[in-house]
C-alpha cells in the first residue's frame, strides 16, 4: 500500500496542467517538483526570484547563487528568468501564477488556512505564504488528514493563527479531495483505499458529498 | 563620479550606533558578506536591520546577532538561528514579522517615494492588527507603509565605479530593493569593472541608488541546503 | 510553452470592440507598430487605450485615432496630434490625463495586484479632484488606483518563444509595465530567438506576463525629433 | 548684451555641482545640457528611462531607440543605464535625483508652480512635471520674467492651474534669482545689467531682498 505522502503527491500531480505557471511551497509540495513529467511543459516559480526551476544540480555542480525558496541548490531550465523579490511577488500578487500548491497545518470548512505558526514553538515567520494565498489563481493545499495525536486537521474553524481567510480552492489529503465554494466545503473524491466512513470519522469539518460519490448529504462529525 | 571605497571597513565606518539598515539577501544567498563582517568587526550596535532573514548561527547576519549588535529585526522568516530564539525569548531582540511580498514591496515603495500601498496579504491574520483594512472592488486589503532606511548593504556580482550593479541568478532577490530604500547605499561586488564595461540594458541597479562601491575581499558563499542528484538523474 | 503567433493579424484577432488596452511606447519610441497596424486594419472600435502618448497624426496610435477606433485615452501627454485635438473638441474622444510617474506606477500596481497607492504628484492641482488626499509624515499624498487592462500590446527587441522579452535602450519605457498590466499580453519583437538563447539575468519581462509573441514584419521606427550635431561637435 | 535666454542658461549652469544626478525639463532647460562642462562629472536623467544622457548623435548615427524626454535623438554616456518608466519615476519620486531644472509659466511668491496648461490652448498634458516637482531634492525653475504682453510671470498667486504647491526652491529669470522658504520668497541675486528697481517693476509677487543685496526690505508692486 502506498504511504500517505505518496498518495497525496500522486493526487496533487493531477492538478498540474500543461502550460501552467506554478509555485510549490516548502516541504511536501517541493517533492512534487521532481515528479512532474517534462512533457507537461510547466514553469515552476520560486518566490526568491526564479521562474523555471530545474532539477537539483548534479553532485559537484551546485551554484550558491541559484537556490529555491526552501534554500536548496537547484538548476534553471531553458527559458528561465531571474528577477528581484518585488517583481517576484508582483507575479504572485498580480494573479499571474496559475497554481500554488502549499502545505497546511489546519484547513477550515470555509476555506481558511493556517500554515505558519506551529503551536508551542517559537514563531519563525510567514515567509511568502500570506502573499501566495491571495495571489495565485488557484490554491491547492496538501496535508495529512490528521495530526500525530490522531486529531483532524480538517476543522470547523482554524484554531491556529490564520495564513489567509477563505483562500483554499482545493484540499488534498491521503484520504480525500475537498473543494471550497462560497464558504462551504464539498468532498469531491476519495483517495485509493479510503472510505466515506473513514473520511467522516477523521474530519471535524462539516462538508457536502458530491453527487458523483453518494448523492448530496450533510456529512461530518458533530 | 568615482564611488569606489578602498575596503569594506572604510565603506561602513560612518554607520552610527542605532542606525536602521536594509540588507540584501535571501537566506545566505546574495548576502553582503564582507560588509557584514566589517560591521561585526567594528561593533556598531543598537541596529535595526530590515532583511528577509537573519542568517544562521555562525554566518551572515547571525554574526551580528551573536555579537549583540542588533536591537530589532524586520523580516519574513527567521527560523534558522538558535541565537535569534534565545535573544528573542530573553527580550533582548525585537522582531517585526512581515509577509515576504509585503516586505519586498515596502522596500520598493520606500525607495520609490510611495508612503503607503494596499495589499491583500495578511487580511484577517495577526499581521492585520493595528492596520487599516479597506475594500476595493469587493476585496479587502491592508494599508502597508513604505520603508526607507538610513543605510543599505547590498551584494552585486559586478559593479562599475559609478555604482551600476549587476546581480547573478537568485542572488538578486532583495538587493535592488534594499539599494533603492537606503539613504546611503553601500554595495560590495565580486568584480569591479570599468565604466562603460556594462551594457546600459543589462544593469539591474542604476548607479543613482548607490553611494559607495567596494570590491569584496573574499567570498565564502555558504550554501544553506546542498541538494544534488546523482549523475544518473536520481534524487539524493 | 510555445506562444508564437503566425502574424500580428492572428495575434490581435480576438480583441473585441470596446476593449481596454495598455500600449507600450514613449512618443514613437518602442511602440508596437505592427500590432497597431493590424488593429487598424481589423477596425476594432470603441477602444480605451492606456498609453503615455497618442502617436502623431499619421503614425502610431494616431492611426487608430484617424480611423475613429478610440473612445478614450488615458495618457500623460497627447500634444503631438491634430486629429486628437479635433476629436476631443468635437466630444468624440474622452481623455483622462495622468501625471507620467503616476501612470507608470498605476500600471505597475495593476500588474502587481496592488489596488491603490499614495503619491505626492498632483496634490493641490486639478489632478487631485475627486481623489482622497491623505497625510503621511506631514506631507500630503493622493490615493491613486492600479490599472489592469483586458489586453496589452508591447514591443520588444528580442523575444523567445515562451514569451521572455528583452528591450533595447529607451524603447523599454512603458512596455514592461503594460505587459504586466494586461490580462492578455501580446508582444511583437524585432527578433525571435530560441528558448535558452536569452540569459536568465538579462530578461526584462519574464514570459509569465506574456501570452502571445509575434515577429514584427517590418519596423519603420520613425523618429519624432531628429537632433544631431555636426561631426565637429557643434549642435544643430 | 547677452540675450535673456543666455543669461538664464548661464546662471542655471552654476546650479550644477560635481557628482549630481540631474533632470532637465523640456524646452529651455534642455539647452543647458549642451553647456555643462564634461569635467563637472554629472549624470543627466531622462524620465523616459535613461540615466546618462549624452550629446546629440553625429549626423547619420541617430538611434530611434535612444531618445530623451523631449523625444529628441540623443546618445548615452559611458556608465549610462536604461530602465522602465516605473523605475525612472521611482528614482524621481524617491528623492534620488539631486536637482531638476524646469521651465515655468508662472511662479507664485509661496513657491507654487504652473507650467503645464497654456491659457486658451488645448490641454496637452502634464507629462512628468507633477512627479518631478515633488520628487527631486531641489527644484530650480528657469523662465523669462515677463510674458509677451510684458506682464509679470512672478506672481502673488498663480492664475493658471498648478503643477505643484510650494515646490520651487529657486527661480532664475533674466533679471534675478529668488529663493523660496516657508512660503516666502527672497531676492538673492541680480542678473548682469539688472537693477533692484527693474526687478521691482516687473515683479508682481511680494518678496524680501537678501541682506547681501540691500538689507532686508519688503519689496514688490502692490
């Protein structure tokens, strides 16, 4: 059976369409970069000032002047461009990036996202996340459905400080895919091996189930 | 119009205690390492630093932290640094966290004579506290202020002696913005070229934004996360 | 990611009557001459054009004016054009005059997702009418709005097929700003190069801002004021 | 005897100090460019996107891609840079230009400037003048003291629509040099061949006379 992470990454890959400009957040989203088929012809944007992120460099060919937003050494693809941070966020804030795939700590049923303050830990900063969630045309969040204590991260309301209000368009977990519209959340797909019942058990948020899955019914732990 | 200083030491000599300084770089990429080292050696203290990050424990702006020269940081992400955490928890260090795009735009605005602008980043989050929220075309935005600083320290790849700068790859990042935001901007470069050697169309920071230029004595260019693939194309 | 259109005609075909279009250029320098000619030939009408100037009677945007395709101009200076004056005095043409720096910044803001910003230009003048005036640090500023347009027409020196653009000398002017402000941006270039032929550090407009690229069939590059000196160094 | 224009231009040249970045307005100010001694080492900014304007090109070497803000063909000096219009006005608005020398139609005693709408003529637009008057560190206006009808252009209040309020630091005419401080105007120099009396006759504005010229006295036609 596939791991949670690999289920999430596989499903996230389907979000990536030919010709898209995409920003991948730090952490799990970065893993997606290496899986995108070259023939899909997309351009990856890195908010530190690179459009056209390539694969990691070959050993010994690292360039300290060429890193991604996770501060990892990368390469640049043919057709890449470099720019300053204001121009980079002009691209993002101005709606020129088609898709951002970001990690999450909590997602609420109205589309609120919290992903920058880890409870009980020193605040490190929001980096570019707050700009991304308001800028990219489509925001897809990928995260595990529950935390290490088994508590649902898909919640009625976020308890952690928000990154953005009602900003998530789609949430992908190892169990399910949810869409957000007008402050409401709908279960639109089950991941392989997941059942409606398991999703119901592990989801605190209220959600609709799309007709394709089971007819429309009000779901959720309450 | 010769702006060449003889050394990093000479270039930073007039920065007083308590100055506000914009510093270029993202992580450890494109940081003005020689100017930071000179500032550490001089011991200038009580500084307010506007920079996306604060280096690591033993490199970049982390050197100034370790030496207790920084009073306040204005940054978007400061997570790589234990000294930082200690000084913050002790109350020795103030921190203002700013979304990265807002920080970039605030520096650009400061350099461009724009005192304030509206951005959606941070609406409905702790970042919005104490700020005006305003609706344009049915969307909510925050009013953010431009940042001008007393000084700016930036790192270029090439510079000419009248202060024109060219950056390389992602080492550009916040450097052009810091250069424009500083009332006095000091640039270090890996190479100083003759006036006229740079094509007017390839210059990233025109010399008007730069008051002093210095050749960096040595570049360590430390890498924060060395990620590579094997020559067969597999990821590490 | 091939954005190459076969001709200027094909590239502008979908622009509807009544569209708002940002057009690059300063005077006749750096104007998208082939795209303007194609738009004139197609006869698309009722246009709102955001452009620093409006060409001269028989060249540049003046061609669209003469053909009565323009409903409104948003510009900083429109003084070179008799047709313009006639149509304005007849009430056929609306004009919004905007200080040049404000126009540049409004386009940049529109492209950068900034709905409004404050600028000192125009305080206490007719430009301030109907606008919010606000004081920051004891100086008065006007609130100005970002401009996004349905389309943008820009002129580059070189382009690659994924839309990266390089401009030459002062033909850059408003072109990068228009490119970012247009929801659909069409760029014409004097030369189309292969992907990878442009160094990432020399690109002025990254391809993300450009939807269609076309090779300009012919460039007249008319000069508005030919000023020269004799080889002895005396001025004309 | 020198013409009015050449007196104005000669005096304006003294404003130009070594190492300055300078923007010269269209019209009479452009004439100054050709007179600046090369050894003064200044950089001329053109708001259409050039820092480092050089002399007019030699006949036959005109480059249509290289013009100044007056749309004249120019050259670029060694060390010149090109940039877009937003960056150009960032330089101007951001206070990076040391000096702007602009033409004027009317200057008022409080430092108000009108120089963009010609009375009775079609409005052509303000171009970059409104940005320049608020941006450059120092604003010097050069203009003839009276209009063709012999009426003073140095006024109590501007009658024409303003370019900017209280923006002029220094006014140079063929008769005199005036400085502006805190809403008041002071005669600080007489041009060659001009007398205090002639200045008084041809000036509508109220002004002080600097002690160096005559002790402080209240002047002006009233």
